[in-house]
């Protein structure tokens, strides 16, 4: 079985150029979103014209994140397809988020309730555990902290936990990741779902780069891209990021 897995397994190293058919090449670089995440550069050969280079950012991460390395600076390209999840806002500072988490946990657990944290297993969970250890959460008296998926409360164990816990004013819910429109998490966060529990948002734990980080990443290119197409963001976020990019990139 081990030999069969080895024979079927294959992968590509970061920062090396690999060839596809018809002269197309690609290169992977670290995106800093979750462990192993990458953005990709495709190069299409020109027919008597310069090669056409396209970068797909995929999910781009933040800088100075525990455990996860910073995103690599991108190469120059003719077309950049860029995510814009947080294109209209900036996260809480990394130092501030630990202070905020500690303060909220202390107050929440003093009520002897339960703290629910919806989180995707790949993303925020490892950072939350890392920082809970840093603030020495075992010294805070309280019955429980429950971290469970899914991160937007669309399924998984967190759904049953919230059904049982939202009606108790001693409980609290910490949202640490993006809540898309139309999801149960967004409805709870915006007060559209009946709840007697405390609802808190800690945006500093998002795995996605904020507006400042997205702009800085684009500006780190050797030269501005020929064109930018924004994806993976709500219309308001795309509009705000497009305006910001036009202001700072010439």
C-alpha cells in the first residue's frame, strides 16, 4: 500500500518553473493563507509577441501570522486575478487581537457560561490554540471554550452547539473569520437571528489579507500589472479595493 501511494503521489516545489503542453509554464509561490497554500504564475508563449504572464492570487494570507509564513512577493505579470474578500476594510493589529481576546474571554467566562468559536479546521483553529496558550487560558475560571466548524455556521458540530447555547445570556459567541452574506454566521453576527448570548467579532484572526495587505502585495511587484481583475469578494469590497488600487498604483 505504501509503495502504491508513493507511485500515485506527485507534487511541485515552490519557486520552480514547470512545463505544461504547448509551451505553457507555471510556478507556485507561498500565499501565506493556510499551510501549503500557494498562488500561481502561468506564462503563455507569444506567437511572435512577448509571453503573456497571468497570476492567480487564490486566497492570499496576512503577514506576521503565527505558524504561517508571510506571502511571497509576486513576479511582474500582464494580468493579475486578485482576491478581494477584505478589500474594503483592515484587520485589528496582531498585538491588539491578543489583548482583545484575553479581555473578552475573561469577561465571558466570569459569567460561567460557554464561549463558542465557529472556526474552520484549517485556518483559525491553530492560531486560536496558539494564542490561548500564550494568554495562559487555563488560569481563567470558566466551564468551557468550544471551537468547532464550520466557520460560517453552515454545518458541522457548531450548529448544534449554537442551537443549545444561543438562548443563554451567560454564553458568548466569538466570530473570528469572514461571514459571507446569506450564511447563518452572518445572520447571527448582524443580530438577525434571535440570541440572548453575547456576540463578538474579532477580525484580526481572519486568514485573508486585508485591504492594506492586498495593496502592499500588489505594490511589491517589480512593476505594476498590465491589468487587474478582482474576484472572491462582495461587490462593495471589490469596488473599494479597485478604488484604492487606482489611487496608489501607477
